[in-house]
C-alpha cells in the first residue's frame, strides 16, 4: 500500500536528512521485530487471497526502496536479484509485470533467510543514498517509511488470520497482564453543531510532517447537527445484538450484507466461536481467550456495523463528522515518533484501539488529482466500492496515526482490526 504525500515540503533545516535516516532505521527494525516471532514456515503461508505471507511483506517493502530510490538515484547500485522486480511488485502497472496476489503463498523461494539478506542489501544501499541525496529524494524515503508501516499492520492482520486456522491456536506474542473486566457505563455523546467545517489535511510545516494524498486537499464540508458516541461499541453491547437475533433478522441488514452473511455463515464477529460451555471465545494474537465485554468489538464488517446501528436506532458517523470530533474531542490523537511496544496490547475501556467504519464511501476529495507516474497508482484507481475507516487499531504502528488518516476496505472485510461507534441526528 502506498500513496504520494498530500504536500511537498520545501527544503528546510527543520527536516534534516538525519531525522529521516533515524526514522528509516527504526521502521525497518520494527518490521524485523514483528517477523522475529515467526518461523520460516509461518512466514511463507498465505491463508486467503486478501492476505500475503510475512516474508512477502518484508520483501515488498524492500522492493519499494530498491525500485523507487536506489535504482534511479544511487549511482553504481546493483540490484540484489533482477527477478525480484516482478516477484515483489504488488500492482504497479507502470513498473512492469507482477506475480498474482492470490499466488504469493506458493513462493517457497526465496526463503525467509534470503529475504533477510535482501533487506540488508537494500539497507546498505539506503545508508549510502541518505549520505548524498537531495530533499526530493529524502521525501521519497519518508514516503517509503510510511508505506512500510502500512505493511507492518498487514503483517499482523494477515498472520493472525493464518494462525487462527490452526487447531493448535498458536500464540504470536505474550499477552499484557490481564486487567479485571469492569462494567462499562453507557457511552456519552459528543454534540456537533451544524454548519461548514474544515476537513482534510493542511500542512503546518512541522518536521517529518506527512499525509497521504487521499487525505487532501483540505476543504469545507457541510455537517448537520448530530452527536457521536464517545467510545466504540463494546463486545458486551454487540453480544446483546447477537442475543436478540441480529444475525437472523433480514430487516436490519443491507441486502448485499444479508446474503453474504447467510452465504458465509456469520453468527458473530470474526474470530469468535462458542466454547463447549456455551460461552463465546475469541482468537487473538495472544492466543484464544474468553470474550471480554469491556473491549471494543473487533473484526466486524461494514455490513455488521450498519446492521447493529439499525438495530440500535442509530447510524454510523460520516468520515467528516468523525474527523471533526477527533480534532475537537481528541477521539484519535496523532501518535508521536517515540518507539513503544508494538503491537499495542489490547486495552479495555474507552481507549480507541479499533479502526472505525464510517458510512462514507471512499471517494476523492474536491480537487484531488492522482500524481503522475507509478507512485500515483495506489489511491486514485481504487476509489470505488470501498468504505472509509477512521482512527487506528491495536496493530497500527506508533507514529502512523492522525485525525485525517483515511483507511479503506470493501464493506465485506472482517480480518482487519475494525469496529465502529454510533452517531445520531440532532
């Protein structure tokens, strides 16, 4: 996943290449730390067409730096393996042919160790490039680090799906110390007055400031009087929907979602299953455990979120309502660049740790123009048949969240760490 930035910062001492070098090193190390818990066999499997093997993510993010930075900008650079240009291209038509996404799991070679050697080769080249590059090339490095952080989140979502299919219920990482569950108070409501509100990314000139091109241009949006819940819907609240026959009541569902739920046998959020004692259990990156009622509901599709909202007599917020609330009430503050444990431990309570579906279709903002060249391919050509999610999740790397961030997936997607909060008209 990649997009060009929403703005191009002017050369300035406020954004020295040393800071970008430090960010590059940190991000690359974090990717390897995520993969370190996995065996070579773990890193090779692909559990569905929408997911990719861990070693493919590790290689593709290196392919990005090799293809868009080292080959065109570092004199004397030698590619690690010319065949990788095709094998680890994702979908960039202007770069050339690529291996089909559903078949990435059949690539037993190169192995995980050779991918590690590829990463080291690219890192050595990038160190040389950062010694001599100009500001425009340094900006491309910054793009590459954010691109790699997107793939860090995909490493976690994809391996969780793969490991969940094993009857052994493998543990990816040790869990944080368990905190006793406590009853949640009903959600409060943040009121928004009607009127014109400024939305979208507007650069401030801060060092290492970044946004993808789909976050801009900043523009005015009309918002009618409404209120948004001050926390996402919890597992306990969603359990009431299940117990009231929510998955069996067609009147609550959008037509496509209803037929998909029937076809795929949905009875609960993704990764939930009934234990022998009749209690709901859930598979997590920390292994299987009992569903906690005080955590945000996670791994639900847009269709499930919309059905719950209909059942509750509410609706989902638009992405603009969500963004204005985020700015005003701190619903999803931007992360800083400080390194902290990743993935974030799942935390009970009101802290937002799930991406949140909105009722907004993924479409270009007024004045959006896709950039020229291969780097402009990501966003513009995918602005159809997707829904916008806002916020971040427990799998989102630190330093990669901001109120204007527009994530997007098809309405049917459940393997992402996605939940939702409610809204109502006033």
